[in-house]
């Protein structure tokens, strides 16, 4: 092969690499990971002021790292929602598909349903955010929980920049991200003949009941803010038709403190609402939005 053919081959390979890089970025959003920061109070949180496109979905975090649009001076009526990856939706949920977004837009201007959440956050993570930033003059606070949150206490393990779900920097090229995060792990799994599962960093074996529940109750009592706890049922609980033992602890806490309580079993969560054992899909988010809209309407009616 003469020199000109080598040059043509090199040009073709470079062109293919450029096309692949542009396609991966523009069509699939590779090279646009949601980045995270460490925090001494609540372990970690999405970096503020991010607007990403991943897998065809728009992902927005505002100046307070809420999965919500930026705050405005005209936001006269606020519902403050706290939770983990279920209410957050992750990169597989478009901003417009989130229950909090749908409820907010149903009410129209001046009413905000702010989404304060991060993957694997428990009530104590949420409580630490509330302690640091305050309640933004909220008319209502909604705490979204699952049964595993009963004993999922903060442990402050090194997470950001270590766990693949919590990166702190982008890959230099989208192609490198695809190879490193997807192709190599798949090949490694096939060669080892082992199936891997996502490490959700959920500590179900904690001995003490999560302190965040009591903090939210005490805080809302002190500041005279209504509190609702929304208890999402996991897939196994939906199939069985009842909450597990940790879920029953959450129910007992709500009943003992007369906290208004919405249950995923009460609103009819079904297996078709899930995309895995814990997280809900767009259909599940719509179900949440429908019932949330009905339950929170009285708290913001003076703003409508």
C-alpha cells in the first residue's frame, strides 16, 4: 500500500471518528453527564446550573441543585418536595415527565413544585439540605420516601468521582465515555460470566430509624408548614399488596405523629408503572402527578 492510500485511510478513519463523536453527543447526549459535588452536610448533590441532554431527555438543575427550573422573583407560592432517585427520575426521565414538573405546570405561573432530590438520598440527606438552605417560604413540604429509607442512614463514604453514577468531571470525548462506561463493563461481564447489578448505595441494614423523619416533623411543626409524606411502594410490595417491615415502620411513624400520608398502594401503583424494582417510568410519574395534584391543591389555592 503506497503512501497516498495510507493518507486516504487515515482521512477516512478520522472522518468516521468525528461523525461518531458528533452523533454520540448530539443524538444521545454522551459527553454530557450530570456532574456532582461533595457536601459535608448531605454527602453529595448535583452540581448547580446544569442543563443537559442525555438519551433524548432534558435534564435541568437550577442554582440550588434542585431538579427544577431556576427560581424567579415572581414565585409567590412554593411546594417543596424532597426525595431520592425515584422522584428525581435520573437521566432516563425527561424534565417534563417528572411528577413535580407536571403538577407545577398544571397550576400555572406563580406556583412552584421544587424538586430537591438526588440518587440514594434518604430523609436525613433531605433534612440536611433543609437545615442548610431553609424552606424557601414553602406553603407545603412533601417528603417522598420508599420503605428502604426507614434505615438508610448517611455514612459519608467517598462517592463523588468514585461511584460511576456520581461523576465530577466529563470525559474528554464522548467515544471514550461509551467505551469506558458501557463497552468495557459489558465485555468484562461476559468474560467473567457474572451478571452485575447497579449499586444503588442503599443501606437497608441500618439499625436506627432514619433521623430525617423526626427532623422534618419537628421543623414543619416549628415553622407551621404543612407536611405530607408520600410513601412509594417498591415493585415487590406492589406485587405482594403490602409494605415490608421497614415500610410498616414508616406508616407507624406517620400515624403516631398524625402526618398526612399518601401511599403508593393507596393510589394503585402497578407493575407497569416501574422500569426496575424501585424506579417508576413515565406512566408511574403521571400516576403520581394525578394524585399529588388532588392532594396539594388545597394548600396553594390562595395562590391560584
